[in-house]
C-alpha cells in the first residue's frame, strides 16, 4: 500500500473573507491532486473543523471532495455571496421559518440560498476528488456553535445549594462516509435540523442537519437571526430545541476541536494501519500575524495605569475579541507543551533504565497498570502493541540523541523503558497524540484583503473584491505548499502544477464611475440596513424600563446621531 499523509484542515471565521478561504482550499485541493498523480506519497483530506464562514467553507470543501467536477467553492463565495443575495426584501419579510428578519442587517433565508447547492445529499459518489482516499473513505467535520441561551450545568455541593454554570460554546460533529461501491452515508447523532429533509432516511436527515449546522455556525449576530437545531443531551437522554448563533463568538479558530477529531479519525477501528507520523494539519487564517511588541520599558512603568473609561475600553474590547478569535489555538500549545515535558521525562527514564538492575524475565511489573489505564483510555491490547511498536522508532525524528541511547540498551532494559514510557503516556493521556506543527496559509504581514473593511463585510459589496480575495487565497496557498515541497521530508511535490500570478493590491470596481459601481451601491444598501436596525432597536427600547434599557437606548441614539452615512467613508 502506498504511503500516505492524512490532512486535517482548520478554517476560521471571516465573514466575507470566506472568499479568501475558498481560494486557499480550491488551490490546495488542486495541488494535492497534482501531488497524488506524481508522487508515491499520497495526501488525503479526512478531517475538517470550521467556525462561522469557515464552517460553510468546510461543507463546500466536503462537497468538492465528493464531486471533483464541482465548482462549489468559487460558486458559493465569489458568485453567490453578494449583498443583493443577503439583503432582506425592501418591503420586509415578517418571518422566515419562525425567525424575524427585519431586526437584523441581513436576511436569515439568505444563508439558505448561499448553501442551496448542498441541499441534496449525494447518493452515489462516482467522481470523487483525488484528495479523497479511494475505496472506502470518510470525512469527519466539526462546526463551532454558540448557544445563545447557554446550557446549564449543575455541580452538587455539600450544603445542597446548587452551583450552576452555563456553557455557551458548543460544536456539532458529523461524518460523511463512502463505501467501496461508492455509496455515500452521513451520520451525526448529536444534531438534528428543524424541518428534517426525510425523517425516514437517517443519512439524508443527517446531511440536512449538517448543512443547517454549518449555516447556524455562520449566523453572524446582528447580521443574521439565530438558528434552531435539535441537540442531543447525553445526561437527559433526549433531544432539546436550542438556538445557535455564530460559532466564532467563542471559538473562531477551532484547532483544539480539529486535533481531537483527527485523533478520533486516526484511532477508529476503520483505520487499522494507523501510523502516527502520517498525520498533518493545515490552518487557514484570514489575517496576518500580529508580532508587534507591546511590552513596557522599565523606565516608563508605574504601579497603576490611569485611563479614562473610553481609553480603557479601546484596550480591553480588542483583547476580548482576540480571546474569542484565538482561544482555539491553545489546542496546539497544550499538546506541544505536553510533549516537551514528555521528552524531559523520557530522557530521565532512559538513564534510569540504563543503570537499573536487569528486571526478572516474564511478565512486566507494570502490565496490570498499563492494562487498567488502556481500558480507561479506550485502547485495545492490539492498539497498545502498535503504540509500543513505534514508540522507540519515533524518537529518531524527535530526539536523535535519546533514540541512540535507547536503541543501545540491552533488550531487557529497553523493554523496561518502553513499559515506563507507555505507562507515562497513558497516565497523561498523550499516548495517541503527536506534536503539532501545522501548515499555515494566511496573508503576509504587509497584505490586506479587500474584504477586510467594515468588520470584513466589505467583500459582500463587490464581486471584484471577492474575486481578488479568492485569487489571493490561491496565490498564498501555492506559496505555502511550495514551501512544504522543499521540506526535508520530501513528501510533497508541486512539479507540473500551475503557478498563479501575483495578484497585486485590491482596487474595487475601477471600471465604473464611483456613483454607480457595485461597491458604492452595496455600501448604500448596507447603510440603509443599519439605519433600519438602529431605528427598530430604539423603538423597542423606548417601551422598556430599567437602567439597562436606558443605557442601551442612550448608546443607540448616540450611534444614530453620529451619522450612519459616515460608515465606510
């Protein structure tokens, strides 16, 4: 069997910058197909995690893997993601499937229109993409969700007063499988959509729930109404109706979820030939890295910092937003720190094994403890044997000096070292994990995407801007994969691939007068929608009492008085 690399992809949220993500994914799949036609080492996409716009891009990517002739990524994010598609009817639609649309900037139904290409699940897969494993294969997906009401969790106390906290961050998980005959199946037992497509067909119902969950993940607050889903609660053994908004509010970069999902993929019974060095991760970002140094010199440091409330808010509000946007990245640092500590411990264990008395022959003293821990972690005896088989060989890449020391141990001492290492890995729950060094595709530090302005809504105003960001994504993807092809592993090739041209700087609608071009028309519509939303919110607050209502009313009136017409100027 040919050697392979399993690719897990994280796609963060980005509103209209989904066009950039789509370009990245389209070019990445093209380059993977090119590699798989020329290289004995094959790359296959099998895991996707998305938040907000990234969830909808993940669905489009999955559909592209199931049908290589499709143009889903370009069609959804360049051709269809126009403000004219997303804006409510001027007359106002009072309700859509129970969701008010007039109180939001954009129409809830518009996201269904955007995802209409995915409404019908494929029954047979006859033209799968080369980036999807041939034969029986599966793709696992996770979408970040934000439960707007929060799920209460109760902790018992000694004095019987309930300690309760609410969880707002959530995720929906699905699996799309194709059997050896090409028949497609979908499963997602934790989620059902409102208005399931076919209650008698579990796979079609799960597909419908998958698409609706991605839409819920992309329901940016204030822009779109929250979405209703039925969610399974294990403790109550029942489905309950929940409302969800943009998943990026609490986890806009779901790398941690991706790592866990990839782990489940690697260690599933359907993957008996698992090798831990075959897993790769791709992270798609829509913003350049911020490496600015914000440290304070000792000479200007004071015990307290006196700021007025406005200045303090200017510092803290971006910090709150960054925390929600980037908290998922801790999934990488958590795993990598565990492995850094592990290498310290393994070096000490190797020295201990080399100086300890030779253990008696027969069963290991740790056999019972390893078996108990394996049962707790859900490992079979065969999986433990596999872990043991590549434990020492893996050290050759991660710590060559330690590998040489362990490989030189006497057989009994080496077996003792392996027992100690397996016990340690199981005890700290890292036996089946690997250090994470992802491929990152993102704009360069000096680049700005054309959809960036107006909180990344600007791309909806003009197809020219979306085309630019799509092309920028393709160019950045090629640059990243070219760097991967030059790595010491030599496990990827771009030989024969089409190199995209540099895209330069964005210039919106330069071929039309400013008074009539698509961008200006879109901006006018966007301003009008903001006026409508502000006016309705002010009217509703006028009829309410209490300090919170008065403060909210004052803030909205101040915003209205500042002048909506200045937005985007």
